[in-house]
C-alpha cells in the first residue's frame, strides 16, 4: 500500500485591514510582513467593502470606530455574502461592542491599544482555526521530508537523527510552515503538561532541533523564534 503524501506549500495569507488610523496600519503591515503575511489597508468602511468584494482575503481586521459607515455595518454587509474570518478592533472596556460584534458574526476581538505581538497571536489563532491543515503521514517542505509512519526525517535525501520530542516538534511546525505556534501550545502537545513559570523546555528542544537540521541552503535558520509567541518553521524564500 502506498503511503499518502501531503506536499505542503507555504500558504499566502492575505489580510485586509479596515481602519482609518494610518500609523496603526503601517505598524500592522510592517509587523505582519515579518511573518510572511500581506496586508492591504482600507481607510473607510466603504473602501473596505469594495476591496473585500474584488479580492480574496484570508482574514479581515475591522475597526469598529470608522467614519461614516461604522464597523458593525461593514461586518453586517460582509456576512451577507461571505464567511471570511473577521477580527474586530474595539475600545478597551467596551463590553457591549464586543458582545455585539461576536453576535453579528465576528470571529474574535482585540481591544485597543494593543501590542503587535498580541495582534499577531490573535491573527495566527484565527487562521489556524479557519484553515486547518489536513493530517498526513508524509510531509515535504522544500528539501525537508518527514515520514510519520517510518519516523524518519531527511534533508536533501540525507537522514537526520532526531529524538522523539524533536520529531514531534518538527512535525507540528511542518504542518503549518511559516506560522508561529505558541510556546504554551507546543509544550502541551509535546510534553502533555501546562507551561510552568520560567519553563525553558521547549526553548531547549527548539534550539537542539535547529542545530540538528542546520540552516537552509541560503544560510537562514529553519527554526524561527518569534518573540512573545513561540516557534515556526521558516520557509526558505530564496530557493
């Protein structure tokens, strides 16, 4: 019987930001770009609706406080024709707005002001829920191949010896290439326990895995540490 194969390609995740705060928009675009996310910005609800109809987006970040057409009306109109994931930006403490947004079809909310790392964590969480990666017994990302059935890993055809925990971590990262996975989630899945205080177990594991895999042919690291989030398998963009 042949082994089912899933050749996972980097998923181009295109975001639409609808917010009239230009400085916030630039911050979000710059930060998301470091994780391979493309952000298109719209300064009004009307412009955002137009763009959402003309292009395909994997997620929409929508501010409630917009000039003329507010975020709730934009959300209502988008939901009339699309189930695209929507993250609403709300005013801190505005419980009524958050409840209204969730009831109207928003997938999650984030109170302003926020740190870019917090936004990134929310975005990645929504994307993982909305676009789950099918399980596979064989994963191939670039020159790395992982065979679940054989418990083997090769790079450019050469075997790489990994411990059970290192193999588990690599499989989790390869299932969602380029997407940072939270440290707490990795610890729970690999070690079957909650993260404890200054728990550095996943950091040590990731460091050892990075060393064993070695860099991409371009010289960049394969295992990427994402500050205040966790780890990701970095796709070699220069291949």
